[in-house]
C-alpha cells in the first residue's frame, strides 16, 4: 500500500517519491506521533528557539 506524499516546495500532493512539478523530494504530510511523556521536547523547543521559529 502506498501513502500520499507532499512536496514542501510547491505544496503539491503526489504518490511519487519526487514532485512531478519541481522535482524536489516529497515527504509524508502526517504529523509526528503524540506522547504525553515527550522525551525529546526540551531539545525540540531549544532547536526551534535557536532557529527563530518560536
């Protein structure tokens, strides 16, 4: 079974590994698995703050 993929550059959905419009690699649009006991939350928040995403 194949899953739908999304191009991060042009926001096109496809079943192919590479975007048919721009040729960039497509990624799974599904969010990461949620866990109450977030083992990596501190590091994720730190990385986002360093990159100015928060």
